[in-house]
C-alpha cells in the first residue's frame, strides 16, 4: 500500500519534471507579431490556433484603432488575406481563451483603411484580388493578461437571417390608460443571434403631439408569429383616430443584420368590440 503510494508519487513527480523540462520557459513572440510578418492566409475556410502571450503592440495597432476605439490593442497578430471572389467574409476569433477584437483593413502602415472591426470578430465585403490585413488583438475586456491561446476562423460569411415584418393598419387604444396597442406579424430566421422589434407612435391631439415608444421580445425560429407592442404616450394619452407609426426591426446573424423599417399611418380604434 505504502510502497505503491510512494511509487505513484514518485512517478507523478518525474512526469511533472519531464513536462517542465520539455516545455519552453516562455512562449515565443509569434512570427506574425508585426504587419511585416503577417501570416498569409490561403484558401478558406482557414482555422488556426496560436499562443499570443508574447505578442506585442505598436503604432500600427494604434493607427487601426483610431477609427474603432477598442479599449486596448495588446498582443496583436497579423494575417494577410487576398480574396478570391467578390464576397462577404468573416474573421471570427471568439473561440479564443481571452477577450479578443478583430480588425480588417486595406493598405499599409500610415495609410490603413479600416473596413470592419468588432469584439470577437468582424465581417466585411471583399473585392476579388484585393488584399486585407486581418488583425486579432487582446482588447482587455476581460480585465487583464496579455493575449493567450487565440483561435481564429476565416470563411465566407453566412448571409443575414431572414426577416419579414407586417404592421396592421389599425391598432387598439385603451381610453382609460391612453395606451395604444400596435400589432402585426414577424418572422426571423433561426440563424439570428439577436433580434428586436420596436415601434414609435405619434399622434396630434389638439395642439399637442403625443409621442410614445415601445418594443417587444421576439423569437427567431423561422415561424411567422403575431406581435403586439403597447405604446404609452410620454406626454399625454393617445386617442381614437389617425396616428403615425414608425416600426423598426432587425435580426442579426454571425456576420450581418437584416433590417426592416416602416413608416405608415394607422387608425387607433377603441378597445373592446364596439
Ligand atoms: Ca503585434
């Protein structure tokens, strides 16, 4: 019993020593730390994993961030990608074990033009034959550290989710509360990562322009569903009659959003069946 325990402990210690001796004292500075060493990306889909703990930041990073405003630009690594076709692409580093930001730019130091940037990833419309710098940074949103184990995927971007919205030409209003209840239908594709539906209602009541704003939760599963939004006037009660409404909806996928915008005049009709 005791012997086997000692053996086990000794074996574990030996393994630990081997592990320490077998790994480098520190991670190396990535070869694509700088613009000049950018790793060329061949065909997509492209995936890579890289230890960026020794990556550095410099003035080129700051130039890119001048138009984006990431909280930090630490541990940047560079990729160079020449698009094969006029197509939308996505660079996604969100699977990394630290908080990343992704920049996509054309040009070179001193004349960068940033096309897209965002936390975790960025998507952009590419032109066949054009070369893009794709830069993954540690944006420090997680509060510290310098880089980590980065995971990057570059591929043709998925299309925006499907989105269809209708707004009913008549809405109910409740004379007690002065609220209007707008309605309609909405369908958004199940590939939507986020979606919303909002409405603004304005109505002239006497000399006053009553305004109100409301929104509702939406479910994106490809099914057309009815929606209602209750709108309370910010500065008075809505009444029966004509009213102007602006409805805005969006459904966003991994890369792009579909948007819906409608401006119309609807009828507010009294609550109840008479
Ligand atoms: Ca760098």
